[in-house]
């Protein structure tokens, strides 16, 4: 283990270390959410609403935390959520994340806002999933799907909670915008954060040239640093169920919708032939004051019929993962902590983060008195400290 990782004992430990490593605009982009950050805080608070009922005197010597999705068996019930511009927070970040995930036997979802070509990621980490916001035109979307097929991507995730650009005041306050504008502030951030400037930014420029947004469409997008270029976020307003019909005809592999919070949308997704859904409020990064995934997970699981139900937003502990599984999810995805881990120590950081969460789940299963994840159900949970406090007030 790298010396820098010896003090990292849980996923939460990566955040303060990454705060010291990254320039303020970058850390603010990753860590922040929308407006008053209510949804961001509520995601974590919901895990305290539930308390465990454990079983004693159970032989738990043969615990198995593997989980199967879309014909593949993964070694743990969690994966790495899609996150944009990871190659700016960590050197070759998307490759570090995807390779560590593949080596650990879990899925990683490559973001369409990534800076490394999806073809390169697939070559180094077969089995990676791909997330898209969908290009504006059908021809561009069809071209993107062909790129994915040519690179043997199996699972396509469509994010559906981003119809318009949210009010992320934190980005403005921290001076973050893409493409980045070359100015004195950017220079100052590089000078005051030399490990990031030399180990990630300049290293990338010298070895690979200027990064571009590579995977939003069927062709290369805008450069990462430009004085007069504006990224085009338009076109998502028109994403609807009719658009999904086009996607379903074009993509014959497993199709997942990310950003479902209403049981009725789960029913519509099932009727449209969707294979899986991710119950998510985008980590609190879209509409503030939205419900936390755990609040609606049981209802959505009931409405999902034959679809695979997954969840993300706010997961940090093994007990968080297991609570979601008890409430109806079959799998979860974790975002920010893995981004911080890559920023801190690249591949080794991500591998360490995976190992920490996996070890927690292994221990937690033993303490719960279960050997298989399928033994989890709502009967294992009771009102926790937060809910009890609300009821008493």
C-alpha cells in the first residue's frame, strides 16, 4: 500500500485528502451540489433513518457478497458511478477507475462527459458500462451507439434527470466552468497546487496533448481549455418516452435509465422495454429538495416488475449498501469517493477504496447473521435514530 493511503481507513477519509490535493474549482465541482445542498445532505441522512435487526448464533463462515446483473456476476454488489472530467482530477482518471474496477470484478460506468476516448477505455477495461445524456440528433445518437457496439460495450445507461442545466451556484463561487478559460486565476491554482499541476495537468498535456470531451456524440467535442468555446448542453429538453423508443430500437443490449424517482416512471420504463433503472437524484446535483433514493426505493422496487433495480447517491459505507439491498435494490453505485481516491493515488487509490468498501460489507454480513445478499429484506430494518427523533418531536 502506498504510504499516502495508510491513513485512509474508510471512504470518507478520501475527501479531506482530495481537498488538499485538488485546486479549489475542481474540488468544488466534484464535492458540490445544487443551491442549498439540501438533497446532498438528505441523501446521507436517510441512511440514519433505518436501524438493523441482527440475528445471532448463525454460521456465517461462507459469506458471499457477489451479485449478478445482466448475465454477469460481479464480486461485490457495488460499482463506480459515471462522473465527468475524471481525467482532470486524476491523471488518466477514467482509465484508473475502469481498470481498478475491472481488476476487482465490479462494473464502472464511463461518463459521456469523459476526456478519454471510449475506445481506449474499453480496450484497457473490457466490461465497462457507458452512460449517455443522448446527443441532440438521431443521427449523432446512432453514430455514438455504433461506436459503443464497435468497442463491445454491453450496457448502456441513459441519464434522464438532466433535462435542463441546474442552478449550481457552487461552480460559479469556486470559479469552475468548462471549457476552462486560461487566465491568471487558473495559473494561480496551478502554482498553489503543484502536485496536481505537475502530476495530472502538465503530465497530461505533455504526454497526450490537449484533452477533449471525447464521448458525448459520434465525434470529438470541445477542448478542455479554450478561450472562446462554449459546450453545448442544449437538446436534453426534448428527451421523452418517444425518444426512448428510438433508443430501444437502436440498442439491443441491456438498457438502463438513471435518475428514476417516481414509481410511475418505473412502470413506464418497464413497459418501454427497459432492462434496468438506477434510483437516483444525481447525488443532489440536479433539482434541490428532491427525495433521497432510499425514501422511494421500496415503492419503485414494487413497480419495477422484471427490471433490475439499482441505486446511487450518497453511499459511503458497507451498511449503506446493505440497507439499499434490504429495501429492494439489487446493486448500488458510488461516485465521489472513488473520484477522490483516483485524485489522491490513481489506480492504487481506487483499488484501496474498493477493498475498503468490500471489507466493510463482508464484516457487516457476518454481524447481521447472513451468508447471502438475498437474505436481506425490509424485515431486517426498524426506525433508526433520525426517524425516532422526528416521531418524538
